């Protein structure tokens, strides 16, 4: 063995004869983790991939691994807000390129969103509470361009007169309006993660795919509802009458785990300007682009009429899922040389203070 003083650099070598030696066996330093990619690609919209993540790594490493595994080019994951660190103000920031992949990582349970993951978090608990999703943000539009109507197209639009009657019988709860409070940033865009859930009066059950949208802060409730339905139009069993879109079909609340729940008001001319949206942007984890998690709550009757018995999204498994599970189920193997390398690995011992 050799010992070197870090101060005077004096080296002491000791030679110990031995007939038998116990060598440590290197342990696996990674674990298998499945991540569901939500891509901006119609051909492979939802893809589950298997990753070998370091046991002592951080979420920042996972974010980069996800971007590589999903073949997401940098120009499509840079659409976040400019500025980094504690001084970043997501309410005033502008969209600028960033060299760091800004995929949004969030745990999504059968009831909805649990939490988003920040770059500084350790990987040990990632994906333990619920399946882990990685959302690729939609590309940022140029200023002054509008979203094409998601309900436009060749599909015929039919009247749903029962919606007005249903809402008359089950009015939406009162909610604070953005016009009742001071707000700012009405002309900026905000990144939304949204889950649809149906309530049976006791609990919520998620249905359909989780959505990622980039919307103007000054959007109306009617247009926001149209954009959400446009993302779900492949699942709609009955098609929606365009003139009936002013009728609220669901309630929207923030999925931030705060009590009491904050609902956005359909009567608000600019629901995304609510101060609770500002708070959610400020609290969103570092690393990914600032975003807001929302829950669209449907009553059972409306959900069944529009979507039938549709449940959660269909996810395609990549080959890496099986490969990583198989690799981490096997007993770790190593060579005698690797054991000796671990045994003779250099160690640094802290000196006593003073």
C-alpha cells in the first residue's frame, strides 16, 4: 500500500506479504427505469423506453438521457424560457435557445399528476411513486401567429343540445377570476401539461392521454376548450357543434397539490392570467421549461357521451424496455482484474482540521 500526504507530498510505501486475500466484488451502479416519452410525432406519439440510470445520479442526467433516447434534436427541446438559476423570472422571460435539453419530466398516476422533477433532485426516488413521463414541448410559434383551430377540418360538426341542459342541472363551481386580481404577462405564452379525469362523485380516474400545449396567456375559455378538444378529437365518439363550444364541458383546476384546489372560471375572459398560474410557473422545477400542471375534470355523463369507455393512452414499448429489465435481473458478473482494480483503487482521506 502507498500513502501520500496531501500537504508535504511525502509518500510512505508498505509491503505486506500474504497468502490469502479477500477481494471486493464491484456492485451494479445503475438501475432499470422505464420512461414514457410523449413526443410531437404522430407515428410514435407515446413510447416507453428503458434506461440504465445511475443510482447516485440527478434528474439533470436523466433529462439528457431521455433526449438522446427519444432522438429529440436540440432545436426541439430548447423551447423554454431564457435565463437560469434563482434569478430567472418565468413571467418576464422570453423564449431563447438553450443548450440543455428541456424535456419536462413528471410522474403521472391513474388519478392524474403527482409532481414534476427538477434537475437538482436525486434519481433514487424517480418513478417510484407513479409512472414517469417525459414531455417534449411543442415548437414555439413566431410572435403574432395564431394557432390553427384544432376543430377545423373535414369532420362534420353536429349539435349536442344535451350539453346545455346538463350544465343547467350541474353548474360549475364558482372560481376566482383573473380580472378580480392584478396580473401581468397577458401577451406571453405558457406551457401547459393537462390530464383529463372523470369523477364518480368520490374519486377521480384519468382517461385519455396526458396533453402538452403551448397557449397564449390571454386566451379565452372557449378557445382553450377548443384546443383541448382538438388534441382529443381522435377519441371523440360524438363530434362537437362549433357554436356550442361556449358551453363549458369540464372544470379546470391546478394540479399543484395545494389546498384548497384552485379552479379556473369559465366566465373569466382570460383564465390563464389567474394569479395561481403565476405561482405555479414560479414553483415549477428547475431544468425543464417553466410549466403549469392542470386537471380537466369531467362529469361521468358528459365523458361517456363524448368518449365512451376510453381509458388511458396506448403506449408502445421500445426494445430497450425488455433489454434493461433482463440486464438488471441477472447477477452481476466481473473479472478478477476488475476486483483487483476496485481493491487497489485510490482513496482520499480527509485530514483532521488544524
